[in-house]
C-alpha cells in the first residue's frame, strides 16, 4: 500500500483505524450537545434524535470544507514530519492518538463534558514540545502562531456561548408574551408544534456545525498521518492544477518586485526580498520535474515553502509600512490561495471515512453526557427557551468559527450556553456547583495532561523505534 513495506503498511492501517476511533469517540462524546435539549423537552424520542443528529453530523463533514483541517495539520511544523526515520513519524502519530483517545474515553466514562478540540490540540503540542527537547538541531518545533490562534478561539468561544445565551434569554422574556416556553415540559408530553420545530432546527444546526468543525479535525488528523507515514503520496496534492500554481507564483513575484521598486525602507525591502526568495525556491522545484517525480525531500521542501509563503504574504498584507495597494493586497491573497492548493487538500475517501466514523459514533454511547447536560448543569429541568437559546448560540458560534478556519469545542460552547440559560432564569444559584466544578477542572487539566502524556509517550515510542 502506497509503496510501503508490510510493517509500515500495517502501522499505517493501525494509525488510520485509531484516527477513526478518535472521531467515533468524538461522535458519542459530543452528541449530547445536539440531542440533550430535544430529548429533555420531549421534542424527539432519544433514538430518533441521535440518528437524526448522526445524519447531519455526516452531512456537516462533507459540507464544511478543509480550512479547520489544515489548521490542525499545520500545528506540527514540516521539519518534524520530514524525519528520515519514518518509524519516528509513526511514534509521533501513535503518541498523540493514544493520548487523545484515552483522555476522551476517560472523561466520557465519568460523564464529564470535555473538549475533543482541547484534547487533540494538547496531544499535538505535546509531541512538538517533546521533539524540541530531543532534536539534534535547535529550532521551533511547534507552530506557536497557529497554536495561539486556536487557543484564543477555544478560550473565547465558551465565554461567547455563556454571554449570548443570557442575552437571548433576556430578549425572549421581554418580547414573547406566551410564557409557556419558560416552563419545564411535562413528563412524556411533546411541546407545542412551533416550539418543537424550533428545537428540531436548533438540534439540526448544532449537529451540522459540529460535523463541519469537529469532522474537519478528524480529516486534519488523518492527513497528518498520511503525510507523516506515506509522504511520497500525500505530502503534495497529486491532482493540483500545477500550471495554475506556477502562474500564480509568477504573479506574486511580479507584485513583490514592483513593491521593491517603490520607495520603501531597506528593512522592508529585505522582508519583501525574503518572500521572493521563498516563492522562487518553490517555483524552481516544481518547474524542474513533474510533481509525481519529485523525491520525498523535494516534496517536503515544496510543502514547507508553500506554508511559509502563505504566512509571509499575510504579514506583508498587514504591514503598515509597506505600501501595497488594495488591488495588490487582493491579488496576493487570491494568488496565495491558489498556490496553497498544492498542500491544502484531502482525498474524498478520507472525508467519507471520517464522516461515517463521526456519524456512527453519534448514534452510540450518548447517554452519559446527555444526562450531565440535561440534568446536572442546572438545578431545574431544562425548559424550551433554555434548550433553544443555548443550541442557537452554539450552532451560530461554531458555524462562525468554521468560516474562519478555527476549531472550537462544541462541548464547551453548548455547556456554557446551558449554564448561561440557567443563570438567566434564576441567577448563579441555579447552577449545580459540583458539575460546574468538574467541567472546569476537566477544562483546565485537558491541555497540561495531554501535553505531558503525549510528550512522554513520544519520547518512549521514539526510543523504541531506534
């Protein structure tokens, strides 16, 4: 398979299976975020709800694109993946997969809503940090700029979920005269038709947005595996429109050379010249041979150069001292987007595999987290307004994050939304302190625990790999 020897083929299959297992666990771990409200308001029967949610999770994976996936795969710099000993790459992948699966399963077992995004990001950062301690050459082996963007989105999103839900609950109270939506549903009695439709729509929205965001994390994880273990096949997009890429690189060079010719400072000229050097290096390699005839080192060089080119162009576009016209900024952005198609891609079979894993996981193992979401965050039974407002905020927040290519935690956003709805009803005293404390502890511990565990596993597995 992919030109690998039998041992590496077996390890690749194991890693891909583990990635599917992670996404499967992600499905039943996070399903509660979509179905808890429709179940606890008697809008849908439990199994109808989880099947419906599973379908829309799968649809979300296909429709969500790959922007978030690339953000995940870029957390580990190319230098680590380009290790000449491919078994070191296997050690890296297995370390972060085992860590992510163990932590997700542990928090699920105890019924604690926990972020799969935090878990995966922490596991990836752990192997990057561990590599920096054992690398023969000094360097930055964690993509801190991308990590900081992701960290900020994971930090801000639950605050947004909590605050916006309180605001929506307030607006509902002052604008809706029919106060029945603020009452807990009677046992086994379905809600009025319109309320039921609203709750069904919010459930669908959260399921779809979860698939489009969390599903992409699984795609990014699989691409990380494929690039690390079978780089000759997956380091670059085999179906890229190479003439178009070459044309756009030439366009970038033209704009940057024109910029140097203007009256800019020596320091700015050096910055622009550095970007031209990167683009020329990439162009030289892809013009010298057919893409499929490049060796692994050349493919990684193109991959690294393309990623660097995107970062440096973005810096130039945001610079306040380099006089780029708005037209040139737009042209650079469009050109770099086309150039990055050489690295930013995912085979359709990867998307299908993750879609099925997430969808099936959604239909299994959901009861533990559902019970926490529906009964243990607040001291009162979840009512219609609380369910609809928290899910509406969750769907919108996750959808917005996906549009910007940022992973967020569905669990954190929805849990904080439920907490916000409870506070909006009867104040902070309406929260169950024990549950909130457990969620907070899991939220605080996830990153350090996963970083340390994945780092230690990587050092151990790498030593065993030789």
